[in-house]
C-alpha cells in the first residue's frame, strides 16, 4: 500500500433529525446530519409512521388535491363510419 495517498479515516458523529446520534468512522471531516436512522425508521422500529421530509407529503396533497370538486366526464360518443 502506497503511503500518503489515502484520505484520512477518522471518527465522526452522525446526527439524526429525531435527535439520535452515534459515532462512526469516515473520510469526512465534519459531522454528518441525516434525516432518518435505525431508531426512527419504520423497518427497524416495527411501527408504521409517515416520514415527511421537508413537507413533501403536504406539498403533494396540495398539488394534486381537487378542492372538493368532482369532475364529471361525459361518455364518449360513437362515431359512425360509412364504407364505400
């Protein structure tokens, strides 16, 4: 292995949005901030919960909401063709 060509591998803190933090090793020099971790992820906790990152679910609902109005679609009319 060549000397002095590899990045520095050091201990950093990983901080989750839920407040949980733990130490790991990485080539990053600063702390790592994540949105979800094993303490709050539904797969590991066994609890189904909605993970809303930066209001994406609300933004989706607002964008595709019909505003309480239902659209009525008229049935397609048959087109008659005449063959010569």
